[in-house]
C-alpha cells in the first residue's frame, strides 16, 4: 500500500517539479490596428485657355488652401508630384463642362450651370468638390488611360515630355525624338485674326445742301483689320471715289480708323474658341498616343535617330467656325478726306482762287458677313457694308462742300462732298489666324 501511495505522490510531484512540467504555448502577438492611408493631395494645373484675369486662380486658392496652382501658360516643367489638369469649356449660354485629367491618365467630367457674373466662383467650387472626391476615392473616372496635355512653356522649351504610358512624346534638338516642339506641345490656336478687306459701292449725299443730294461718288476701298479673341475689332481703311458732272470731275480720298465689335453666330467669340481648342486637344491626345506607339516600335526595330517626320498638319490652327457662319460687325471712328477738283475754283464770296480744305468727320459702319470658305489657316467672307458718315470742311464756315456752275440764269449745283452721307457696297474679306500656343 505504501508503495502504491509513493507512486501516486511521485506522479503528482512530476507535474509540479521544476524542469519536468509541460511548457506553455507562446502567446501570439496582438494584431496592430489598421491605419487608413493618407489621401493623395494633387496639385492643380490650369489649362492654357483659362485666362488668369477671369479670377478662377484666386477663387481656387481660397478653396484649396496651400495646394499648388499653376497655369499651363507659364509652367516650364511638369509638377514634381501628382497633379490634375483643369479645363473648362462653355457648352451653352450659362453652362460649362469641367474636365479634370489626373496625371496618371484618369478623366473626370462634370457639367454645371455657371452664370457669367459668378462663373469663376461656381467653377472653383465644383473643381474643389471634384478634387476632394477624387482624393478620397468617392468619384469614379469616366475614362482611364487619357493622354495628359503638355504645359505650354514646357513644349516651347523643347524639353522631353512623357505620355501616360511612359513613352517619350518629344524631345529637344539632338535628342533623337521625331516630334517637333510645335507638334508635341500645346495646340496652335488663333487668338486673333488679321484680315484684308476690299469692296466697292456708291456714296449718297443726304441732308443739306439738299439741292445737290443724291449720288455723290462711286468707288472702292481697301483696309486691314484685326479681330481679337473676344470679338474686339480695330481697323484702318482707305477709300477712293469719284464723280463727274457737266465736264467737272471730283476725286475724293478718305482715310478712316475704326474700332468696334464682331458678333459671330454658332460657336462665337470666346465660347467658339474654347470649343475649337477642346476639339483640337482631343485630336492631339490621340495623335500623341499613336506617335508614342510608333516610336516604341521603331526603337525595337532600330535604335538611333529617326529620319521620319510627322505631318505638319499638327500645326494647323483651330477653327472657331466653318463655312456658312454669320458675322455682324459694328464699328465707328474718325475720318479725314482729301478732295481734288478737275477745274479752277473761285470762292463764292470774293471770286478769288480757291482750294478745298480736308474734310474732318466720323463714320459708323455695319457689316453683316457670311464665311464662304476656310482654306488652311484662313477664312474668306463675303458681305455688304452700310456706312453713315458726317464731315465738314476744316475751315470757317464749317460745312459741306458744294460745287456750283454759273450760268446766264444763275448758279447751278453740279457736285457735293461732305455733310451727311450714306455709303453702301459689297465687301470681301480674307482673314489669317495668328497662331498662339494655349491649348
């Protein structure tokens, strides 16, 4: 019995003796709490078509804090960190489409109502909301793999740029690229048009002296004018006309400087230029992607500089409208006119030799016109011009000039110049776009 008891005690002592117990399993470490990744903060690059004077950069700065905000017009290199390219296009009166292209190729769009008086404020608010949703993964892109536009200053510097897939889109001189800076850079878009206007018509004298009212001259003119992006027009023109009555010829040469506004139907003014640039940018994005694929293929086939050059059509200016578009130009300005009479003149009072002093005055013209053709980089239009003018001889007593012939029965009016006159005629204009980067 004692032996059995000892055996039991020994067995019990075995479980509690040091060095003889069963080792406890090591305790597993507690999992670390998951930490949400910090949202990516994107810098902002404004499209070159956005005018800084319109106030959008300032409105964005109020909403985006210390985030970098750059313009594609002045950006010489791509931003160091991730960024979004912001473009705004007017789709109709009082409404715009906002496009955000992330530097990794994601495209986000939104159309919003933006009245002209508070357009920058509305657009800035929409951009800030879209950017916040993008950074926090609450907004799905409409498209991925989109080519990111190239900053204007970077393209003009001829530096190498990179497409979203990593392929080179162009290099500076001597680097082996095959895309000239003009093609690889921003879209060449006319920011102004310079036109040559020619036409002919008739001048009618109206008002006093009423005894010589009627046709006072037939002739034509030639002028140059510039139509700026916002529709502002400035021009300088010269016109010559003549009239012959009872063997006496009257020759007139007038110079006028005018300023006014041109309204164009369809895609008119700034909205039309923005729409044209949007279409051009879409085409450029596809072309750059295609060129990147071609260069990658050529690099595999044979290294070195390629002798192939892309077509120069990449430098074709954008077009704000097409054939058939209607334009209405209204302008006004001062005039000075010189007159020559093919006969000896005697003054009406003292019968002394006389000459006609220049006529000084002003004019208001209205010119409706239709675009009939758009050859490369130009625009051809045909229209009619109606002009009201008033002028007086630059000496006392001021007034219109009337030529009279003395007869046995008294004097008889044969010609006139100045006073109130109306000129009508047909005009042809050829405009040439002044290319300026800013796509």
